[in-house]
C-alpha cells in the first residue's frame, strides 16, 4: 500500500510517517496543503491519501473534490480533528472513502487502511450511523425526481412503500448489515462468508438496484429502514 499524507502540521506528518512505516506501509509522499497534494497525486498515483481538512491555501474538502474529479481511482480518507456533521457529509459528497478522527489509536488507523484496501469505507465510531441517518433524511425528503443522494423516486411501490427490488434473501441480509455500519469483515463473520464474498454481493446489489455507488445503496437502505430493523439480521 502506497500512501500520500496531506497535513499542514509538520509534527503530525512526521508522526504518521513513522507510524505507517513501522507497519510496512510505504509513504509515497507528504504534502502541506491541497495545492501540493493535487500535483503529487498526479505524479505519484498513491493507493490511498490521508487528508486533513483544515489547511491553508487549499483545504482538504476542496482538494478531495479536485483529486477525485481527475483521479477517481485514488481512495481518499479524511483524517481530522473535526467531528461536526457538516464536515462529515461534505467529505463523503466530495468523494472521500472514509472519515477518521485523529483521536483514534494507531491500531485502528492501520485497520482502517486495510478496510480501504478491501473496499470498506472506514469511519470513526458513531460517524457511520450519523451518515446513514443523513442519507435517509435526504432521500426521504425528495417527493419527485432524484434525491440529493441520487436515488430516484420511481423506486416507490404501492402507497409509497419501498420493496427490496428483486434481491435474494442473502443479498438482503448483506444489505441490512452493511447499512447498519458493519464492515465487510464484520458482515462476513456474522454470515460465515469471506469479506471478498460480501464485497461481491454489494456489487451485485448495486447492479440489481441500478445504482452507481455505495452511498446510493445506503440511502436506499435507510429509506427501507434496514439500518434500524435488527429483527431482519
């Protein structure tokens, strides 16, 4: 795994670099703000970018949008002290693959990077639930056309109900657990399947529901109430 570090705090950069290298993570480069991060991402093409939000010149959210627009395959994980909802929602809308607080432990950070490699967006405790609630709120507030998360209202069934459109029982189980904030590894452990199999099921679910990304699927699951209905596990 090759990681680009973006933070205006030199001490933070040095600490992260030492920590990650001690865990056999290759540091592709370091940048002090978004203006440095974009050309470095073009040149170095890292697997993952750990991005701070509050930086001079070009903040992390702006940098995330610019990098994802040009280099969509690079995964960007926000690593910040800010836990407010607006920063969280804007980060995901900007294309971030995860959102972590700097208060997490070293082991949690390493595990989060492994999750990104496996295709599971990592979030600090409690943030995934807040994100799902926002997705459900945004998608539910749309009466016609396409909601803010990209879920169209033609998904409605009789009397406004949303069926799980043609999903198998196994796919519904996977969608339910993922929508409740579990990682692919945790879902696999619950269902006695490998994380790779869970990821395959999620791709199949997106295809079946005619959705383009995980955010749309989670928004749909929120509208169904799958993220709250523990009895369906």
